[in-house]
C-alpha cells in the first residue's frame, strides 16, 4: 500500500510540473510563431469571448501588437496584461479599441 502511494505521489508531481510548463515559451527557444500561440492562449484564458476578435502579431524584437475591438476597458486591459505575462515578451503595443 505504501508503495502504491509513493507511485501516485510521484505521478502527481510529474504531472504538475508538466502542466506548469505547458504553453510557455522559454527565452532560449522563442520564435514568433510559438510566442504568438502562447499570447493567443493567454488571451483566450483572460477574455474567452474575444479569442478570435483580437489580432496578434509578434515582431523579431519580441514586441507584441494587439488589434481588434472590445466592449469595455476592463477587457482591453485584461488582454494586454495577458499578452505581457507571456515569457519572452519585451513589450506590448495595445491597439485594441473600445466599441461605443
């Protein structure tokens, strides 16, 4: 019984480490495509209804540019904060406009 518990604990530790590293671009291996995918994933998590309404481009200097329309300033800020939280992003240019 103790042996099974040890295997279960080890499995849970490995699983938690794997989940923590998913969707993360490491500084040594970033490229524009993977960084864009990571930003889109963060946008989807921050504001799920705007996933396909927001355009994301990444420059060679790791500057993320956001374009699109949202309903309020809270969504605009949440999307920019989500993009900024991606590992490797140097800065975010927020060109998202608020619909009136």
